[in-house]
C-alpha cells in the first residue's frame, strides 16, 4: 500500500493579530494501519477539533 497524505486547517491566532498571520497547514499521513496527525503551528480551534473528531489516529503531533 502506498502512503497518503492530506492537508488540514488551523489558526495562528485570534482577533486582529490572527488575521495578519499566515495560512496554517496541518497534515494527516496514512500508511497501512498507521495514521498520524501533525497539527502544525496552530492554536486549539474548530479546525483542529474537527480533524481530531473525524479520524482515528495512531499518533498525533
């Protein structure tokens, strides 16, 4: 089986400062029975919660 990866969202911050910050990318990497979520440089937000709620990760960073 080949490995697969996909992008997830996130947020660098909130309010006016958050709007000035760049785009956040997290990633899901899947290989056989293993699935890892790398949140990236995000704060806790709805996008991170949604990614964790939908997937059965074996590891997350």
